[in-house]
């Protein structure tokens, strides 16, 4: 196999790339800068690469050194660093601020290049080549071979071998290319005695009347604040769903079911179309395609033609630091997530919550309705899905996760400068992020699309697995550095902000199955309060967002100081109402001081 303009990370040689012992001058009065350098190791796809950095290096400068490292020549600035289960997200913070010391291992997450050239040779000597995306798997390559070569039209009869190693269907092309660079894949055909004709079967989904007939009714609180498979309410809810829909459909090797946790919820036609199109794609043999980006498992789901993406599935057990995470991140023993204030396994709820809370200006979303939300979060729901293409470390089982509608786009905001973005589009993202105290808003998770009836750019916010944290420590908004954020909100946006009601939003989430933990409810109430009070005083998105984000890793933000002052002013065991009243008055005083100092 040869790469198409792509280089890969080579295995670390037995000898270190750099000497781990810096040179010391004899005289202590003339110390080399190397005396204060440290060695860290980058972990990427099972390999460790040593790199020398300085104690006072910022995260941005460390990434720059990685780019310039001779052993890692292909890396771009589109990279993430993770240490001890936490992303090193603040570019201006020092490496030592995150507790990184000599000999520590940092996990490197990068965006893979697109295409790989695969050379295939049959047992009879015929050769042909394919250009395949690096994040595709062997199962997809077999489908390509079947479509191109009539004599190999059944992928199940194909067997692919590379350097004597049999390639499993779920094996990623990128993994093979790193291990067997410039090798040839050999194709063998195993003829079967008889073919089993699969009977067609229509998609079966959970009907509300079936659940109504059960003696043990499933209420809207079944998905509690902590998602644990072993919890009795979750098991009861899962049993209700699985009795209404077969655990595995006869004659099929996949499952796709909406997870409906409240019998009063009705899915809109657009969402049903997404689910049905995804099902048809799986039924046609189109494998889910794992995204090469991000720190968790995300799969693009195809329609029946295999030419169009219709949805994106994110399993709970493949979240960053979860048991089946495909990026090689360390498993979170204590359940703490990659961002402060979040827990592994709750990303699915946060993804759905962002869609539910992005209700339109006309009113609350009591159902998964047709009307587009204010910020345009794509329709998202919870599903159960099983497929061999997902990442497993043991027996194949159905996975619970979020499924979001795929939106046609021309890339993300990191692919172009922010100057061309409409002010209105940027402002709608700022409102959503401030409300949800988003801990992971960067340009890569804002897509750029175009309105059908005009050439105007539309921004689409995605990836909300780190919204509504239990605290504000990791709030990060990249749009703070965009010029549009310094412009005042329009009257339409202000009217929308004034219509927001945190208590109604908390009830809405409970209706949809997520009973917010107390700390997360605090966050939603306080962030909504700050947004409303900010616009009352004429503050811009930049001014309000700056109050929520830390200037440096170890300096608390203004909103954190307000929360701490409120906690110090009340007695232990104080009611929620009393605590929020303290936050209300302290926030008023602090905002008035800020406005006065600027006038």
C-alpha cells in the first residue's frame, strides 16, 4: 500500500530520539537553558515519541514544537493534547500549570489525512488499486471490490490478507497502512456451498401504545442524572423497549431502535426520516464510517445508496476515556470526563439536551418538533444500535448513543477566517454556548453551510457532549476572539434571551428523560441569569462570555467568583431558592461595578 500524499507516524526506534540527560555546564553560574528542560512522551496509536520542552512552554508552543519535530513531520496545528484525562485546551497556559513534569506521557489526537492508495492482488495474478479514506475499514474495501469486480460480488466470500495477516472487517485502513506501509493486500475467495436468502423485514420501532399496555409503566425520570447500566430504572426502561422491539432482528446483523424514555414524546417526521434512512443504509450493507476527527467514537451513517450521509452516531461506551474509546485515551477509573465538571457516559444526554433546549423563539419545545431551533442545533435523539463496524473489545453488543442528523456543509469554521461570518449567525452560537456553559466550543465544531434560497453562510453548532457541566472551570468559547462578538445583540436576539426561563428548561429536560443533577441545574440557572442580566445592561457577547471564561488556567473567572461568594454567604444546607437569591444579588452588584468601570 502506498500513501496518496500522506505520511504516517513511524514506530519509535529502540534508541531515544533525543538524549534524556541534558548537558550541564561545569559552573553553576553559567547554566544552559537545557538545564530547565524536561522530557515528555507523546502517545499516538500505541507508539511513544520523546520530545524535549521547557518548563515555561505554553500549550501553543508545545504544539508548535510537535509540528517541527523531525520524527513527526506530518502533523498540523489541528491537534489535541490530553494529560491525566484532561485536555490541554488553554493555548496560553503553561505546561506546568497542568501538572506536566519530566517523563509524563501526553496523548496526541490529530486529524488524519484523507486518502490512501490500496493495491489489491488476486490469487490468479490480477491487480487493481483503490483510493480509500483512511478512516474506512476492511469491510468497506470489500464492498468496493464487490462493486468493481463482478467475480467477487459477495463480500462475505472475500478474504483479505496483508503480509500473511488476515484482515478483519472492522480493521481500519489507517491501522493497516501504519503497520504494513507499501504492502500489497491479497484477495482470496472462499466459495460457500449454498447461499442463505435473507428475508426482508420492515423496521420495527417502539410504539407508545405497546408501552402503555405494560403493567410497569416507564416514566420520564427513568434516565436519572447518572447513567449507569446497572441501575434498576435503566434496566426496567431498557426491558420495556426491548420487549417492544426484538433484541436482534431475524436475518440481520444489525440493530437500530429509537430509545424513547417517555411515552408522551412523539418524534417529528424529519427525525423519523433520519432514523428510517439510516436503517435502510445499514440494511443495504453500508458500513458506518468512523470519523477520523475528535477524541471519541463518532460514526457517519449512510443512506441506502451508500453515497450520502444521513446521520452521525456517538456511542456512550466510545466517549473519551470510556471503556471502548477508539482513540487510545486512558480509561477513566473515577468516571471524571475529559472536561472539568463532566462525567464519562453522560455525553449522550448532553448532546440531546442541546437540541431540546435550542427551542425556537416562538416557545418551548415540548416535543421533538419540526420547527428549527434558535441556534440551529441539528435534530438529535437517543438510539440503540448494533453493528460490527463499531469499536468493541469483547462480544458484540448493542450500544446506546446519540444520533444527530447530518447536515450538508462546506467545512468547519477552522477552515476559514471568521471575518466572513454573518453577525447574526455568530450571535446565535454565543447565546447557545453561554446558556449551556459550553466547555468545548472551538471552530472545528461549528459547521458552515449555505441557505437554500440564498448564498448567505449559515453556522451550524455540533458536538455538545461537554455542555451543562457541574462547574464553570473549563468554559471555553473560541468566538470570543471573533470581531462579531464585540457587536451588540440585535433586538430579535434580545427578545429571545428575555424569553428564556431556566426552570422551564429544567422541566423540559426532565420530560425528555434527563433529570439534571443539582450541580448541572445550578449551572443552567446561573448561566441563564448572567445572559439575561448582561443584555439588560447592554453588554456584548464578548463582555458576557469573558465573565464565564478564565483568563488563565489558575485564575478563576468572574462567574466562578460570584458563585463562590454566594456559597460563602449562605449556611450549609441552605435551600436552592435561598442560594440562587444570593447569586442574584451578588451578580447584580458585580455587573454594576463592571459597567461603571467601563463608562
